């Protein structure tokens, strides 16, 4: 398909109503006028949408592609009874894996083929790794830049203050293509909330980059760190540019405290990501959203030394979120997909996909009568369209340049 050729997908549904045509050109939707009679074949490609449901392309707002064993032989994982043990085991098995660019690239290809339009990739930076992981994921992302938007987070998996030299490497990672500065459990890992946050916010403010901090600490200690992050965000003028990932402490709050914290996060412009992974707490995303806070969801680890599970398919992630939050009504189920699509777009600073003129032409077609049923049945996308080009069918990529329709 010519990159400048207009694409028309006929007879699709974008809601519960009648079918419509979707017309796109130069990566955006354009007004859906009736097909012109006698139009030269080369001017407009036409695909029969067969009454399928069009969904906005999803966003994976939190994934660790450098850790994945995707495409590797099976890894028999050893027991680990703490976060520190998991971190140590992860580091111990990395040396025997294929290069980061190959493993990450294979995982990203799978995500793209299942409709993902963008990812925020947390990539380990530590003295024992140097910048190898950042460079590997950056190479994988660059090779797929026409298919996927990628934000790389320089993530200090072994701690910031606990591992001397990491602060210097984090800044070097920003020089080498990382887009976002990462952090990890200021108290739980580094044992110095004030020290780590002062360092990270200082770098973010000086370098003009966003900040995304993993926070697993629960209870009052976790909540205190969330409040401190919100205060520092306001002081640094970084509203809309700071994210707390996982934020397990939010799941422990009663309704009044949750409402107060949600209002704080919304007013100071601090976003939150959750993952609905395993037995981990799930952020109460609907309460946060009602307060105006930005909330998104991601895959977290995918088939890595931490977990044998995951597939980077975001329709599946919406299903897991619905299951974990006991979503039952159509409205509740649809809200889970909205978090995958709109929530992710908002957190990563992308335009929402509305199917209206000038909206990005990034979407998937699924065989389902409604968004709610798609979340429950999790059908494989029949068609993936990126920038007005068909790039995958039935979970298989058609080619890096968008193979013929």
C-alpha cells in the first residue's frame, strides 16, 4: 500500500450503532464522504470491514522489554520470597540470554501485531549493566519507529543511592536516548526517601524530562511517599510530567482517604500506572479517574526472570483488569478498555483516537458485538491499522513498511 494512498475500511462499527466507513489519509482520519464513482484504483485502497468492531489502538504504559525471555528457551525460575531476591535472581540470569535488541524486538513485534500503538519501556540502568539495555531497546525501537511509539525510561532496578554510580549512569542514559527518568522505592530500596527524591527531581527539573517512579511500598510508608512525590511535583513545576508506577499503597485506602489522595494527585498532575499482574494490588482506577487523575495500565514484566506469564497483548490486559476488579456491567467492562486506550494515550501525551477527522488513524478490528464482550472474550485483532496503513492481520505482522493490503 502506498504511504500516501487513501484507505477506506467499509462497514465497521465504532459503537453500538450502525456500520460506517472509516477513511484515512496521511496517518489521520478524514471526513467519510461516499466513495467517489470512477475513482482511479490507485487513489484509494478499499477493505471490507465486514461489520467488525473498531477499537482505538491500545497503549502499554508500563513494560520491561529488556528483561523478557521472549523467544528464548524455557527458563525454570527459582523461588524468591522478596523484592530484593527477585532483583538479585533477575540480574543473575541475564548473562545467558540473547542480546537485548533481539529479545526486546521480538516482544515489540508481538505487541505491534496485536494492536499496540505505543509503549513506555522501563529499561534497567545500573553499574553492572552500564547502558547496554538502553542501547539495545533503543535499537529495537528505532527499527520499528514507523509501527510503534516508544518512550524509554532509564530505570534504576538496583536502586539509586544503594548502588553507587547509578545517578551518573541515569544521566548518561538520558544522553543516549532515554526519554524519561526512572526511580524505585525511595524508602523500600534506598532507605532514604528525601535523598532519592531530591536527586531524581533535581535531575528531572534540570534536564527537562519526565519522571516515572516505581513504588511498591504499601501502607502508611507508601502513602507518605506518594504525598511527598505530589508535593515535590508541585514545587518543581512538573505537573503532568510525573508518574507513580504500581502505587500499591493506593489499594489499601478507605474511601475518604482515597478521595483525598486522588484529588491531590489530580491537582498536582501526578499520573499513576497499574498492571493487574498476579496477586499484586490493583490501583482503584475509577476513583482516581473521577477525581481527574491520569491513570494507565501496562504489561509490566513479560515472560522474564520474574514471571513466566504475560504476552504484551493489551486486549488481554483489559480482560485481566476487568477480572481483577470484578467488572460485571457493560459500562464497567468498557471502562477497562478505556484505561488501555484513552488512559494510556493521556499518560504518554498522545492524541486520543476518536475515529473523527484529524484523529490518529490507529485502530484494531475485532469480531465482537460490543466493547464489553471484546474485553471478556478477548478476540485476536483481525486487522491492525497504524497511521492509516494495514500492518497486521490475525496477529501476524505484514512487514515493517506496511505490506500490501
